[in-house]
C-alpha cells in the first residue's frame, strides 16, 4: 500500500492507538455491524424509558391478546424476529423482540429507538411499523409488515438468481436500480433529520415482486436538536457501523462530521461492491481494514466503466465536503448512469449494423441493401442519442456511418444524396462537404447543359409549324409533278429553276412568318437548314444539267438519292420516325432508273407519302387523333351521300305500277 499523507498517517496512528484494543473485541467478520457503547443516562433517554415501563404493564396483556406468535424467521445480535398473526385483522406480520436474557435498559432502548425511527419514516422503501407492545418479559415487542423476500446480499452477485426471480437480463442494471430505491429511502430520512449509518446489502430486503426495503435503523442518529428519542449525530463519537463499508468519520472521534454525507459514502461503498464484486474495505487484520477506511481510496480496477468509477470516487471521497452534496444528487448521478448505460447498449447494437454497412459498401452491394443497413444503424444511434444526447459512442458511430455512405454516394455520382447525408452529420466534415459541394456544382452544371440540349432536341416545340410548312410546300411538289406526268411531257430546266425559285421564296416567307418558332430549338433550325440545303442542291443540279444538256429525266433521277440522304440525316440526328421516307426515297430512285419516263408521277406519289409521314411523326398525338376522327366523319358522310344517291337512282329506274 502506498504511504499515507503525513497528516492522515498521524491521525490514523493516534486513532488506531485507541481502536486496536477495541478491535480485539470486535466481530471477526468485517461485514458485521459494530455497535457503539450505550449511553442511556441523559434526561430524554430516562424519560422515554420510564414512559415505556409505565405503559408496559397495561399493554402487555393486550399485546398478547391481539398477536399470536409463531416460528422464528430471523435472529440478530440482540433481537429475534418471529412470524406472527394479528388476530383482529387475520394478517401475517413480523414481530421483533429482544433475545431471552437481553432484557436490559440499553437493549430495550435500542429496540425502541429503532421502532421510533422506522415508525417516523412512512416511505415505500421503509418497512411499516404497525404497533409497539410488550412481550411476556415486559420487553418491547415491535410489530412490522411481514416481507416475503430475500436480503439483497444473497442476490447481488448471482445474475442467474436475479434473472430467475425478477426476469432481469442485466444484473448490474438491476442492482443499481435497487440502490436507487435505497437512496430514495435515505433521502426521505435525511429530510426528517435522520442518518442511517449502517447501509449494506444485508440491511436491504427485496420482496418477491421487486419491493425494496431499507432495514435495521438501530445505528440511526438525528441531526436535529429537538428530537429527544434518538441519539444526536453530534454525540456520535464512538466507532460504529460495518467496517467493510465504513466512512472515515465513522471510525470515531469526528462526531462533527457525521451527517447525511456519511450515508452518501455508504451508498458509494455499496455501488463499489456492485461494480467490483467485493466491498471497498478489506484486509487480513482489523488494522489493515481501518487503514483502508481512513485512506478511502480502494482500487476500482480497469473493468469498471469510467463514468461509474467517477461516481464511486466522488461518493467515497475521504473528506465529506468532497462528496455529493446530498443523497438526492448521488441518486441523480445513478439515474444518469443507468440512462447512459442503456444508451450505450443501443449504440453497441447499432455498431453491428454499421459494420455490416461498411462491409456491404466494400462488396458493392445493391443500393437498396445499403440504405436498409444505413437505416438500421441510423435508427439505433438516434435512439441512443435521444436517451443521452452526449453519448460519444453514438455520435462517433452515426458520424462514421453517414461519412461512409456519403463517400459511397459521392463516388457513385450522387452528390446531392451525399449532401443530404452530410447535413445529418453530428459534426460537419469540412473536407468531405467541400468535395460534395464541388461535385454538386459540376453535376448541376452538367444537368443544366443536358436539359438545355434536351430542350434543343425536343421535336415538340414548333411541330405544327413544321408540318404546316412541309404540307404547303409538299402540296406544290405533288401538284406540279403530277401535272407534268398527266401531260406526258417532262418539265424544262427553266421551268424547274423557276419552280425552285418560287419554293425558296415561299420558304423564306415562311421563315419570316415563323422565325420565333423555327429558331427556338436545334431541331427546327436543322430541319429548316436541311430544307434550304435540299432546295439549293436542286438548283445546282438543275443548272448543271441545263449547262451540260443532260436530259431532264436523267437529272431528275438524282433527286431521290438527294432526298434519301437529307431525310436519313434528319432521322439520325433527332427524328427516327422519318426512316419510312428514307426507304421510300431509295425505292423512288430504283423506280426512276427502271422507268425514267414516269419519274414525275413517282415524285408526286413520294411527296404525298412524305407529307403523311411528317404529319405522323411531328404532329402531336391529339392532333392526329382529331384528324383521324375528321377523316372518318368525312368518309362516313360521303358513304351516306352515295347510299342516298343510289337509293334515289334506284327509285327513278324502278318500273311504274301501271306498266
């Protein structure tokens, strides 16, 4: 053992000089209660004893009439507890009396004081006193509530028994909750000016249904001067208490330091045993035990949680003023310890889900599986933080899970998803946040560029205008070649150039009329440019044929190839539904080479089908549906008109009846 400080060493040396002679007479078991010498000569004590002795003769007969004693259920140093029956109520009670041969004034006073103390503390964690009478020897007979249960000391270190009796899965948590109930009883006693001085597991009874009772108030003292029935704390100068749990001031000679913080120390000593499995003060000799009490620095060990160790060290501080200010403050620390323990358990379970998430990310698992695992661990960490906002394990675990998933989302090209995860982060990781913001800006810019390109390539805007222009110009391209086919003479080069000039002028007019519609998208601009290109190419071909004196029909056979190339380009760029016209143009080229004399008729047929293909490709679906309905109505009207004319004609041709 390290040497004690000089002043404490000297104090202990002087105190041991007086204690060691006493130690020879003390019980060898350091868990047994050391009782102080009896001082029953003061006026208040004499008056209390005389009052009891005066009443004892009159109440003795009544006590024996209303209480029927049974078997012995417990024994102590000075008293015996029997099972009893209150005859009037028919209920089982516990009856405490003095041992046979121990009926002296001091023992009588001790038992009465315990009864007075317990009777004054009406609290759920203090055994109720039903009555005080006298036995056949004239000694006190205390009638208490019968408790069916076991002493806490029999259960504290037996997790299997705790689980079997009370269904508790966590023995440490169960023990701390028992200690909280004991602290409640002590806090109530302190509010009445009473200090217990002998708290230990053997002095706590746990009922069959989890009830907790603090027993054995025989060493209790009062801090009030107006309570004449109990010894005053200011007079408690002698060694008293249980050595295994004793506070330094209980060694005697420090009566001015006995008070509620003495019980705070005892609660801390019991908590020490809960955490380590043994009481704080032990040794091969009574001198070693007393030295441990005086030093009050028992080794807690590394296996105890730091928060619990801190509570024990403060509660068991050598100087009373360094301990918790009250049992209520210590109880609050115990409640917080339980809350933190529960929070840590939730965080530990969430850690398992986080580990699975990290492994799944490394294995490139499906996104649904990753987000399911993230949800599990995030829920667990948030539940832990809801129980204890400052839980460092939950904060670190949540931060780690969110960081891992944010990094994955960023690598997968989802900076906005990563940003949402970082916004949930307990402590914003600046480097990751900057990378996410940069990626989000790049993604937004790319998205805007793609959206703009999508708008430019959308065939919807201006579709009706395009169809209208193609239809108007196509009508001319159908009528003129058809007329040429009907007259059987091909057009001349001057006629074709003039026709193209009219078409270009018409296209220019349409361009001015629909400049906003045709200029707003890349589709419209390319379609218009392609049409201009085709017309200008026609002009070049016609002029070249004219200049070289090629037959007109020979020059016209090149037109379908030009149209197939132009329409094919449009199909490749933005409108695949124009591919039927590419096939028609190539078919027309073959037709022109096989039957060049009928090229004009082929061109008229192609233009008619091309206009229909354009209308089908570019007109909105509702327009096509409306056109289809109009055609059906027209066809139906024509059919009815023909049927009507046929019936009228049939009536006119029917022979008359006179004939």
